C-alpha cells in the first residue's frame, strides 16, 4: 500500500513522542513489522524539555508535559539516523520549531539524508512571535509553515494538526493548499490534574497534553470531518490501542493510523493492531484494505 508516496506493508505507524528514536524498542520486537516508524519531534537545536514530573495517569488516558525534549537535528543525523536508516521500513521524522525559520532549517538539514521516507510537520508548537499561539490554530499561519517547509524539502510532508481549533476543515484545506501531501490528526488535547493533598499540579507545569482512549471519540469525529474536505490522505491517531479502534478510523476514511500512548502500556501494541486488522479482513472476506477505507455508512 502507498500513502502520500510512502510505501508501507501495512497501515499502522507509531506516533511521534511515544516511540523515542526507535532504537529504544529494538530488543522488544522486530521493528520491520511496522507500517512506518515516526520519530519523536526534532528541533533545530537540542531541547531539555520541562521539569519533572512529566507524565500523569488519568482515567482512560495520560497527561504529558515532556516539553518536546530532543537531541536536535544535527545530533539526530549523527547519532540516531544511522540506526534508523538500516531498518527495512519507512522512517518519518517529526519536525518542530518555534518560528517558521526554524521549521525550514530543520527540513533543510533532513532533506538530503538517506533512509528518510517523509517529514511529519508538528504545527501544534507555540509560535513565539505570536505570543505562544500554536501554528496550527489559524489557517493562514498553518499554511505558511507548510509552504516554507515545502520549499526546503522534496520529501512527502504530513501536517500534524492540533484539535484546538474552531474549524478543523479550514485548517485541513489550508495545509493541503500549501503543499502538504497528507494530514495526521489529532495531536493531544490540553488538560490538567491536581494532587489534592499538596494542592499542586501533578505535573511539573500546570497543564499538559491529554492522550489515550479518552480522546479517541474526539479524534474520530475530526478525522471524519477532515476526510470529507480534502483530497490528500488522512492518517488517524488519538487513543488507538486495539484493532477495533483502528478499524473505526479506517472506516471513516483514514488511509492509515498511528498507535501512540498504548506503546507505553504494551510495547507490542502496534503489532497487535496490525494482526487484528488482518484478521478482520480475512473474517469478513474483504480482499483489500482499500475496500474497507471510507466504508462508514452515515
């Protein structure tokens, strides 16, 4: 199968931020069984992230305030990419920045590197010049980032969108018009939790990003809305932990899915989703995955 020019053996990817640089999972299973591997977000310069605690369990989910900790693009290319480039599956690098120029510079560094299949552009990052507003909060701002990254790279681009918008369709259309080859939807939802004994946040900062099964219904609806408004492929994520979860996203029109928070609970969760989708197709005598995609009946 192919999604936005990315050749994959199955429709299941690992979501950025939940699978490290891939090497962390190499002793747990054969990574080549995945449809694609998406690295944690990579910035122009190294980022230390937020002070701990950074993770907090919530009912049917998890709050994280990692703060986009990463080694920076130059160290990533030197120390992480050699391992990734030897794998026999598509490697997608999630990129981020706090200015349009930073996004563009990261994309330039990665453009000619061997072994990369695509870039996932995280436009949920705060735009420093706009007072911290996420790049993906407004159509024009989202389009500007994608336009600049498109100028810097010939790799397929996946725009990762935030659910924190009033009109997801407008954002989806904007990034499509700017040159995105696919859209991944959704990123985490802001939330917070308080320790009633200390009366302080359970995280090192006041709020974090909510992920896990609690956000799946929200993600499913937004994917459904976006699929109908653009012609480029949609990749669904948000609370997928079983094959049944993934099948819902495929049925509303997603061409592929990403498994995220479930990786922390069951490192082989993505493999279980892959096998479950195969069983469903066989049990229901569906010859091709494409026959399942978009089969939801409103």
